[in-house]
């Protein structure tokens, strides 16, 4: 995992979210670089994704939970 603003992939989450933990484990299995951003640190993100997390994002594309490893790989184009 990388915390760099130039990374193309973002996993939006919040602390204490067990579904977010599952999504993070799936993303980490892909070995890609991504940002891990807590929506509670930003009011706009909390408003947008508060009822939807975890959400995996690349640019304008969004992969909403629930997703599995196959759906994630399809989203990544692998």
C-alpha cells in the first residue's frame, strides 16, 4: 500500500468497518499501489460514500461493495 497522491487507485474506507477490511485484503492480494483513504477525514467524501463504503476508485470509475476477487481483477483489467 502506498499513500501518495499520484497513485491511480483509491480504496475509500473508515475505521471499524469489517467490510472495508475484507475489501482491503482483496486489493492487497493484487499487489497494486493504491491509496487507503478514510472518508471520515473529509466531509465531502463522507457525504458521497458514507452509505457505500468500501468503494474502490480509479479516476471516474467506481467499484462499489460487494465485490469479489474476480470482479476486482476485471475492474483492474487483469
